[in-house]
C-alpha cells in the first residue's frame, strides 16, 4: 500500500474526489430532510455521530 504525502498530487485528487462525493450526499440528505419535513440540518457528520451514538448504546464497540 502506497502512503501518500500531503503534497502528493494523487493524494490531492483523492481528497477532492471524496469532498465532491460528500457534498453530493449532503445535498441529497437536505433534499430528503425537506421531503419528510425534518427541521434538523442533516449531513454526513450528523449521520456519523448518530451511528456512533446508537452503536454505543447497543453495546457495539470499536476496540
């Protein structure tokens, strides 16, 4: 597995691809929230924290 440095052009392209996909998912989450009259600001970070909270409450650990 190749380790990319922050200045590596491949790493930059990879990060930009991830940011682009994350932006698309966030837009879709906002559309979904509007469709179900959800007043919360949904985003991938909210999803990640919600999953972590629910997993923890269910006894699932990451260690």
